[in-house]
C-alpha cells in the first residue's frame, strides 16, 4: 500500500526569516557546546567516537544519494525476493512452509493459530520481516482448515471506490481464505500501532485526551519531509510510503502522518477520518481535496492538522503549561465553520495566509480509511479468534462509521479514502521504481553487528516504547553508532561506508528524540545538534531537529530558545506550522528569540586528547517518565 499525493512544487512565496538559520542557529541553541554529554554507552568500544565522514566519503549530499542508489541497485536482487525480509547472510534459510494435508494434520488447527499469534506478539525479538512472513504462513495453514463466515459480506462502502480500484486483486479477493506475504506487513504494522498506542496515549482516560496524545506522538516522531526531498515516480507522482514504511523510517508527508494517525485512532477505538474541503471557485464544479483529520467524539468533529503539526485550537484553546509547554485544546468543525478568526490565527504571516476559510467548512466530505486488508474475511476471522487480552485491531467496518459521521455537523457525504487503493495501483504500475526506493530505504537497517541488526532492533523497540535499559531502543541505537576508528579500518568501499554512516546518523537522531521525550537536555542537545544537524552536510533530519529542539525548550521553559529553534526551520511545508507555533509562544509568554550575532561559520568541535571528538550519548535518566503524551 503506497500513499499517493498530487505532485506539488515548493512555494515560491517569499517567507520572511525572522531569525538566523542554518548551522549557526543550531550551534547557538546548545549551551553545552564543547563539553561532554555524558560517558555512559551500550558498548565500551564505541565510547568517545564521533560521526565524521571518512576521507573516502566526503561527498556532497547528491553524491551520497547517488552512492546509496547504486548500492540499492546492486542489492535489489537480494532484497526484493524476500519482500524486504532483511535476512542475515550468516543464517541458513529453510524454505517457507508449504500447505498440504500432511502438514496440517500434524497440528490441531487451534494450535496453529496459537503459535502464529504468540509469534506475532513477539516479533520485536526478531530482526527483519522473516518471522512476520512465517506468521502469515502459519495463519494461511490455519485458515485453510476453516469454513467461511456465514455472516460476512464485503463492506457496502467499497462501492464508493472508482471502477479501476474495485478491480484491484486485493479488492476482488476479499473473501478468499488465504494469507499472503503482503499480509505479513499488515500484521506487523498492526502490532506496531497497538504497541505505540499503549504508551503514547498518555494517562488521559477520556477520548479527546487520548486523541490529542496520539496526534502529538505522530507529529513528534514522524518528521514532515521537505517537498524537494520526496521520491518521485516517472509519471510525476510523489511516492508516499505505507504506514509500515513511515513508522520504520520516521519521516513522511503530511498525508503519511495522517494515515498513521488514523490507524492509531483505530487501535484506540476512536472514529477518525480525513476531511476533504471544496477548493473550487464559486460557480465551478466541486473539487474536493483532503485537508485535515477529524475525530468524532460525543457528537462533535475535532480537527487535527497534520501539515501544521498541531490540532487547530479552539477560541480559548491556547495555554502554556509549566513542564509541558504549549498545550492546545482542539476546535470542532462547527466552531471553525462559524468563526473565521480561528483559521486566521493559522496564517504564517500576511503574505502566507492559511488556505482554508470558514466558508469552506459548512459542507465537508468524510473520507474513511478502509484499506482492503482491514475489510477482508480472513482478518475478520482472525479478529474473532483473538482472546480478550490479546487486544489487536485487525478489521474495520467503514459503513458503520459512515452512519455515525453522517449524523454530525457539516458532513455532506462519506466515502472510502482512495489513497490506500491509489497506492496499490502505483505499486502495480511502477513496481520496479517502487521496489528500488524500498531497497534504498532499507539499506541502513541491514547494517549488522555480530549479534543483531541494531538499527532495526532499536527502531522496533522504540515503537514498542522500550526506551531505556540494557535491552532497549537506547542500547541498540548506541550499538548502531560504530566508532570512526572501526569505520576507517573496515576496508569497506565508499558506498558501503555511506550505508553505515546513514545508519549511525539515524541512530543519533532517534537517540536525541528519546532524550527529549525523557527530558534529558544535555544528551538531547548534543545528539540533535552535534551528532545530527552538524555532522553531515545535507543530512535529512534538519526539520526534525529544529522541531525537537523547540519542543525540548518548551518543556524546560526556555521559550527564547524554543522560538529560535522553530524559526530556524526553512523547509516547506513544516516551516509554516513552526512559524505559527513560535508566534503563539511569543504572544503567551512575552519571550523573544535569541539575538544570534556573528557570521562565523561553524567548524568541527575541538578534538579531545584521544584524538576523536565524540562522546557516547548519555543514557536518558531511567527515572524520567516516558509514558506520558508529552515529549
């Protein structure tokens, strides 16, 4: 499932930069510059190492992307037959189980199911997707012994899809009792979403509190990609990745953010949908474009804006909370439709007004997430077999949701969101291009130590919420950051070395997010500024670094630094939301951005006596709370 957006180009509007940007700003935001950020690490051999490009690999960002592209092409035949299974070369692989009468006779059908579900709940213990594929194989053996459900029918809302989408194999085969390897990724995604929801929803018990906390998790952990850095297919469409890919990679478009958020709401039992507005001029045929996510709670639709990165606030919905920073109470669709001033607060500046007006919100279309796998008979049968303690949402009933949404203010019509199906069409029509991009995405996760794939393991534990301790995301990310001495002595070629450097860069950034989430300022600033933003020219995490530093300083009450960090983001589309957030903080606190003087470009940090200038990140304080909805 690939998410497809209409091709757009970066705005040519002149956006005022109200604070200095670039390396100088990031350097100024680190009061600990030049001092060690701690000495604890997972592997003593990796302590005191810095992320410097080797002499053989000091290239421009475009050169580095070209090297990774070449490496992806070379590895494509190895990666794709396993459907990105990330198998370890040292393992001897047995052929996948086949289904026949002798096999199914060896195990009772309920035992097959129990083995599959037990393995599904332990996927975090295994690297790559091999075990998820085995789960799908086991479920396939089990379901072939079952009878079809007498009360199952395809959801009537499928009729709202365009004809070419209704002809997709995944739609025509909804009734089949057969699990495929694609189902393995869907099952793994559902487990990740369940695990995320369990720790990201915070302590709030009411639906709105949980909806806010889940949205905050998505915005904080899924960087909004710059438009000029999005993969593009040969037909001009931008490649927007599946929720599985978005969660693993930690970045994506506003649409990708919205897709993940909708699925998280599903795991929490919240009715959520994309809202589309009519952007056609008066007198012309309606032209509906997706706009924001609406969550239906107690007869109202609360609006969350994934491109801006926050809920649209109600009239009195902005306040500063000590220890948390800016807190936003969402407005309802009805409030926004009746009060233009609420939307005008979203204007980045007079030359860059927010594109939606209150007059457009009296009539909206509701687009429900109804990916084919969630509507299939096979997933319905698995869901009915799961015990009460095995909370895992694998199905959707969009017709039932549609009935509930139709009773709410402003809803003109309800249909299935076509993006998941357009994504399938994209994968079907441009398989080679899509596979090449997927292979490039996966390369950093294939880096291995003697015992594991540390970046993969760390990322999965991060999604699970196991952030601290000996067997945690922090420990695995640290293991994915080899010393420069090891890299220099490895004998790898430049392309292979770039793969390790990208893995190390990703690990540093995600360690920084964990430090922000747990409130460890010294470690967060060192990891985000020195190990990520200033480490490699053209590194891809700059928008995420600016946002994370802003949230860190909000939480710590350092509002001048928070404002400066938000205004340091020069990338579209994330810049608009950050400018608005900075203005609100300035209005509520009276704080002003830092006055950053001087024009000297930043050089490397001075080396220590041992000859290298990186210290291992300080592990976040284990006593810090990590289960709240705040970063």
